[in-house]
C-alpha cells in the first residue's frame, strides 16, 4: 500500500503542469460543462493515446475520470491516416458506452468532440495495466511505476475478471474484442480490472439461433499502429489465416497471463513486424512446458492450451474461469464481494461472519483498495453494520495513520452516530484503543467522545462498563468544559441511578483514574460532594470511595485541605468504620485512611496554632520595647471636643440637653410672672442704704452654686419661702445662670432664643450709681456696661446681710 500511495503522490505532483495542459485542451469540449478535470494520472488505449485525468462531476461532486485524446497528436501521421485514427477511436468509445457489465469499464458521459480534442468520462480509475507494467507513454513525467508490483492474488483475480468480461462479450453480446492486451485493461480505484479499448471489436453477423460468424478484415501493414491490434498479443490465425473467433481473444488472455508472470513482464517473443509474428507462430506449434516455467504450476497447463496454435483446442472464457487455479480462498473472497449486490441481507451476514478469517490471506493493498470499497457499501444499512464493522476495523489495524484517515475514517464517522443496533457501539468500544491510536485529535473531539457520551446515556449495563473502562484513555484529550459539563455529570448520574453494582464500582474506578487530570476545584466542587450521596454501602463501593479519597489526599496537585477533611470527609468515613460487611483487610484500609486524615488535620492545625501563638508573643515583646507616649495635655472631654471650633450650630443636642433647656425656659417664664416688688422708701441713716437687689441676687447665686447638679435649686431662702412667706415650690430646675467658666450672673448664651429678663421691679431698689450719688443704672443695662452687680468694698457702704434683707422683705 505504501508503493501505491507513493505512486499516487508522484502522479499528483504534476497538478500545476496538468492544469496548463488542460487549459489548451479541454476548453471548448462539451465534457467540461459537467465535469472538471484536475490531475493527469495515466494513459490507455491503442498506443496509449488516451490521456486519463482525475476529476469529478460538478453537480454531485462525485469522483470520475476523464479520457482525453488531443488531436495535435495526429500531426505525426499523414492526413489520410488521421481520419482513420479518429474514426477508430470514436468507434471504440461508442461501443464501450453501449455495454454495461461489472468487468467492462463504465462510461459516465459519452464521447464529446471539439476542435482540439475527443473526451468522455468514466468511473474513477487508477491506471491502465500497461502503465503498471512500466509503459508510461502520455503519462505525466517523471512517472515511475516500476515499484508497483502486482501480487499473485491480483494477477489471479485480474485474469479471472478479464475472462468473465470476455465470456459476457462472447456469449451475450456476440462480440469479439480482438485487442486484449495491457493497453486495453484498466485498473479502477478499487483495484478491479476492467476491459477497455473496443476499437477493433467485431460483431457477429449470423442470426441469434445460428453459430456466430465474425467477419475478418485482416491485418494491413500500411495502417498506423494505433489502428491495428497489438501483434504481441494477437492470435496467429488473425494474420496467417485471416480468420478469428472467440478462441482468438482467449489466445490473447493466455499471452497476457504469460507477460504478467514472466520476469520483467516481457512478452513471449518481441514482435515488431510480420516476419517476427510468423516466427513466433512456428514456435507455438512446438510449444513445450519448459518455455512456461515462469508461470505458476497450477496455471501452466492451461496457459499452454490457451497459446495452442489451433483455436479449437483453446478453452473458452467460461471454461477458463472454472479451472482449479482460481479455487483460492482469496479469489473466492473477492468474487463473493463482487457479487454482494445480488444477495439478500441474510446471505450477506453469513459471508461477513467468515470474512475476518479470510482477510489475512489477502495483501494489505488488496484489502484497502478492493475489500474496503465493497464493505463500505453496506454501512448505509444499520442492520448490516454489526456484521461489516469487525472486518473494517481488522483492515484498519494494518493501516498507517494516513491510510486510515483517507480510506477508513470517512466511512466510520456516520457509523459513530448510530445507537441502534447496540452491537455497533459494543464493537466500537472494544476497538477503542485502535481508534484512539489512528484518529486525529480533532475528530476524536467531534465524533468519538460524543459516541461515548451516548453510550453512558444508554440503557445497557454492558455498554456502560465498556464506556467507563475506555474513558480514562481519553484523559489527555479532555478539556475542562467537556469534563465539567458533559462527562462528570453523566458519570455521577449513572453512579447514583444504576442498579448494577458492577456499573457503580466502574463509575468510581473511572473517576479515580481521571482524578489526576482534573482541576483541584473541580474535584472539591463536583467529585467529593457526590460520594456521600451514593445510595449503597457494599464493600466494593466503599473501597472505590476510599480509593478516591486516598488519591485526592495524597496527590500533590490536589492536596485536600484540613478544613475539607475535618468538615466533610471524616464525618462521612467514621460511621463507615462500623459497617459489618467489611472484610478485615477492608476494615484495616478504612481505619488506616481515617487515622492518616486525622493525623493530617492534627499536624496542620497544631502547626497553625503554634504559629499564631508565636506571632502573639512577638507582638507582646515588641510592644514592651516601644516607649510609652505621655500626652502633655489632658484630653478634652467628649462633650467639649469640638468646643471653640465654630461648629456649635452643626452639633445636634441630645435628648437630655433638650430637656434641660426646656426646664430652663420654664423657670424663666415662672420668674417673669412673679408680681413686681413695691418700692421701699429710703431710710435716713448715716450710712448709705443697702442694695437689696444685689444682696438678694448674691444670695440666690450662692444657693445655686451650692447645688449645681440638681437638688432643690428653687428661689426659696432659708425656709424655702419667698415673697411674704408664700410657699413657691419649683421642680428643681437647672441653674440657668451658672457656668463652668465663671460664677458671675449670666444667661445661658448657647440658647439665643432665651427670653429677655425684665428687671424693672428691682430697678427701683437700686441706689444712685457711683460715689457721688448719680443716676440709677437699670439692672438690664448693667450687663452691657460690665458693672458688677455686687459692689466690692471699694464702692463704699456696708453690705447687707441675709437677715437684713429678709427683715426688710417681711
């Protein structure tokens, strides 16, 4: 098969030069309306005058081959010969187009003629037999097919196919080929040999009920070589006796068998003219087996008969197909494959069951070219796929990656989507190692993995187990999104819902094998939380869970934290230690893991606590070494922290402060509502009169200073009575005139809306101001003038005592 691919690559390397040739040949030919020609790959026909191009049909993109005869090749012949050659070529293609048989080359588009060329389209072909045997006329250069060696089974089956084709022509069509030679045998893409080159064919002239008669025109040396049969393969009677029959074609088959088996694929006797032809005829009259030693022994006797000088002694085509030489396992296998289209599914299934045993007897190239093409036809029937698939996968085992991707993978992609019958998936899973080895990573993501997901979603426990067993082999090809969104949810659902113990254990084993390829957070969030949810406590299940925990704890990439172990895992594992179904070894394994986990928690947490305590000790030592800072000023009270910053209007008062201000306002109102004091006539005494208002105010102020925090701060004197003994009891209002800054009589300045006090009742009691007895100063103006309400000793006069004031008021 490597030789085949090498040759194909050599032929394909001439694409650019071929396109330039086509641009001057095919334009104008009607064949180009339906077909596109791409690469020049081979040549065929008399003198190999037909160039064969690889191409495809435009409408269906179906592969095809395009045969082109360039009329410029006629330039080496004279004008009269040119028309004979054209007529011969037209006749051969026309005859070929009329015949349909598996061993006759199939024409897809009839002959079309343009000014520059003749062209027609056929089934896809590889080359002519002449090209394979080393004749490269009209082929892209360099073209070297000497490395392409035909296997014995290919030669054997090729001769059988040619014989079957001739049997059809002789018995059914009543037609002689008259030019059976390597130039007239085409090998298609599947390796089948097809009859071509009916340029010199002869039809029967007798009625159907009479023996056939084939008129003979004879051999004319004056005609061009391309207008006559190949003398090396032509029967003696066609030239010497001017007669021919079906035996004449069989002589050509015998000579073809000789050439295929001879060293260097040489002919029996090289023939360049009629004289050499007659000399060979004499040799054939006395032919002995020694001349045929190159031919296999099973075929040697029959080739001698085919080369007999007397046509009547030669076996006909049908008889030749029945000789023991063709009773071979490989030949029968290929024969059955060719006849599959005529069988029903039951017959096909019986054949496909035994096919894997016959495949080893066939060469690899034959299996890829010939067998695979026949098997792929039945892949379109789901019922037949389980019978065909094993043989296809057996062929794939011998393929390299390029051959697999070219010839096998395109046929397997649709099969991977089938879920019924279930045997398809079973076969695929059994050969999963092979598929992973040969299938490109991109196709694995697109086709193989979805097939496994469908297997996990199926209802067959056997499918489940196979899928779970092969999934770990995909670990390197799985990305995070596939695992999180497609794979793990299916495995978890299957593990929780299945009733099969084996499937459940395989789920756990599959997760365990995938664990090292998973992300740490995926394990913590998806894998570990679902293990306690498994509704089973069978020892096998517990050991599977135990294995996952052990892997997760010991794997350096995962490394479960002590918090997870202490809060999630140990509370689940410890109760399992008293399960009665455990064996002693299972119990020991469980207890050992629990101890390891607990020791891990203990060690890590002790280390953490020691680190925390050491940090605290270091902080204490550091704090002791730093000198203490002593503030120079006593920190302000919280209530006075913002005093003097101009923020009084923005500071809101507390509820207690608001109550205090309201009580002060009530006290002022009560004081203003008191009746005015009657003026007292001055007493003529030597000493100046006492200022009763000053004394009264001083006494009242002193009373307030003695109890600043509350208590009974009313206006009562000694006995709590004022204004003629009338008992006026206040509810101990706060002192509105006291301040922390001074003890002088002032109003609460913080309350700008406090009522202005009317001092007119006391103004009458005031003495004349100043030492000279000037005018009285009203009390409501004393504050503005900053005059003391209680004059000091320097003012003059004796200060009234409290008893004097009370006597005066009584």
